[in-house]
């Protein structure tokens, strides 16, 4: 298998903790490219999806849903949209 960063032949999977990369360096280069936005998944920015899809969410509702003490604010909004 060729390394997706440098195209060098990567060691066999059983011997390579960094697969599919050939080395830790190439693994970190790839991560850096994702973090800086050099790689991107096509589509609208996530911020647009949140605003257009759900409107403004109450931070307390989100916190309660995340800690399990309340219902999901997203489920409530979907239910409200069905009215």
C-alpha cells in the first residue's frame, strides 16, 4: 500500500501502527492538512446548516440534552415543525 501523503511504500498493516501512512510524520502532515482546511468535505459550512436547519437553539436546552437531564432540543424542534 502506498502512503497517501508521500507515496512511499508503507509497511505491512501488521507491522505499521500508522497505517495507511508510512510514518508518524506523514500521519501528522495529513492531520495538519485537515486542521488547516487544505482538505475539505464538499457542502455548505456547518454554521449554515445549524442556523438554517434548526434556527437558534437555547444553550440550556442543549446542555440538558448533552448531560441527559432533558429532552433533545433538536427532537422538539422537529416536532414543532410538523404542526
